[in-house]
């Protein structure tokens, strides 16, 4: 299960809508060993495509080094789908390389509806998980 603060959900959705009609992508980092996303990092879709995303390799290297320096890990890896449901494509599954991450997808196909879903992707197997949105982690025991 992914527990995430409303402010982070809002930032992910805003990034997805701002980059539409291209797919948006990024990371929410958290303390190593925890399952709590904290630090929002919007990234550039190097493909600039409405049907595909790829982190810019130099930006990804910088962000992952920054996480290492801060003793963080990628708790959430997110991207958007612009014309389809928020479900991982075969390409998404093939690129999923962080077995401990929550893979969040946001669909921007409907401007009036937010489709925000989370998955675990391990060894090519996709498992949807529940998402609990809280105002603050202080509400979570």
C-alpha cells in the first residue's frame, strides 16, 4: 500500500497536467529504508512524447547521486499517460528497475477527472496497490 500526502499527489497531478499532451515523469524521494515519499522531484521527459517517457540520463544520474548523498531512495517513480488509463504499458514494465519503488501513473486523458493509481513492478509482474492519501504523515500511526 502507498501512503502519500495530499500535497505530493497535487504536485504530481499538476506536473502531469502541465506537461500534457506529453507524458510527465519524476520521482518522490524518501529516507532510505522507509516507505514514506517526502521530496518531490519533477524530471524532464527526454522523449517529449505523448506516448512514451524516458528520464534524461544526465538528469537521472544527478538526481540518483543527490538521493545517495541525502541517504534517500526513490519511493515513488511517477509518469503520466495522456490518452489511456493509468496502467503500466509493456514498455513501462520493461523499464521498471527499482523493485522497492511504488510506480504511480496519472492519466490526463480527462481534464475533469484525476486517475491516480499505484503499482509494484517486480521481475515483470505488475501488482496494483491501494493508495491512501493523507493530509499529513503525522496522521499515520
